C-alpha cells in the first residue's frame, strides 16, 4: 500500500515475519544484498556503519551491468523501531553526485531523507517507509516503483515460498478490473506469450469455479481448475490453482491486488506455494516468473488498447 503527502512518498508493507528478522534485513549487509534494489537489479556491494552519524554505501546493478551507487548518513536509530537516514546518489567512493550523472532526467535533489519504522503485529511486522524531498509527482512515481519491487524482493526473501510479480497498467482500475472479470476479455490475454485458451466454466464470484485449458505454442495442452476463494471488487481476487493434471505440483494460491494511483493501476500477483521447494520447482519447470510477467504484459496491452479506443 502507499499513501501520499505532497511529494513525499510513503509505502506501508506488512511482512509475515517477526520484527527482529525484518530489522536484520535492513541492518546486516549480507542480508540486505539479497533484496536491495528493484527487480531485476542485484546488489553486489553493501557497506553499513550502523550507528548514529555512521555512513552507508550501496551499489545496485542493472541487468545490463550498469552500477548505481547511493550513500547516506544515519541520523537516528531506535533499535527494532526506527531508522532515519539521508539518501543521495553517489559514486563508488561515496562522493555525492547528481542523478543526471546516471542519465536520470530532471532536477533531483542532492539529498533526501528516508525514515523507516517497524511495528510488531502479533508476530508479523508492519513496516512504513517515508522518503522526503522528492520535488515532483513524476519523480515520486518513478521512486515508488523502485521501492515497491525492492520490498517485493524483501518479502520473497523473508518468505521463500512466495513469488511476487507486478505491472503498472496505464489505465484506471475500473478498466483493469473489467479485463479480469469478463470472460470475453480474459480469454484473449490469459497466459504467457503465444498461449490461447478455452473455458469450460467461468463463475466469477466468491466460491465460484473457473475451468479452462491453455494451449501452448509447443502444442501441449494445460488444463487448469481455479477456485475463487474471495473477490472484493475492485480491490482484490484470491484464487486457488489445481494444476495436478499436467504438473507434479500441489495446489497453490494466488492473491491479485489492484492499486489505483495517478489514473494508472498497479497489478500485483502474489503466488503462495506449499513450500520453498515447490516455489523453486514452479520457477524451473514452468518458468513461472517469466510467464507471469508475460501474462501481465498481455493484460496491459489489452487494457490499454481497449481504453485507448474509448
């Protein structure tokens, strides 16, 4: 979830992990390397001097091997509760530089302030991140996408049986919801690139059943049965897959959420498998992550085309 105050960015996430664990993933360099930076960036270098007036230096690496360095100073630390620090673009030696040096457009400030708070919620952790000093709405939107997918990586690291995929669709939430709830629409875009579908049943209501067959470009058929566990229009859909007819996998659950912002919609697929092993198996045998990204890409193409024709 996110909420705004002027151009400050606020992101709130609830992690299914104890506060002590989430805190460690913010303060231990080796743990932070596992999630820092948006998908599909990596973090090859993290250095933390975790004390008030101590400094940090992070590096995140893009898929085309471009390194982006950031640096800052810790201003306030309340163990297990709060971290306040500055945040600036930097070079590999920690020297503050302009965002334009990395090819980013606009007049980015030299220094931002980041505040992260951690609250215990009966064994789970509510984390709130506020970034202050973003001068424009466009910069806030760009920054929000980066932080959001970084926190997706953190959630997957804390809960390795989960796979999270996101896509920003350039259409209002009502249009995106319509593409998910109308069988005449969803049949056109469901599945990775090159797939087609037939539906035997599509009962879009809580407790309803969706029976379909997906036809892959490899000539294979993939029957699937989906039970709609919960539908909350236009916010979320929760459903359970049974793919046992074509894969040696246990049933798994998917949570789809639709978040509206700036006349756009952020669609999130969070798939929860029975175990870490099942999750890895799905990634390897089915290519679940790439397939999910392609599916959301087809959704975006369909919705934006329909919205543009109005």
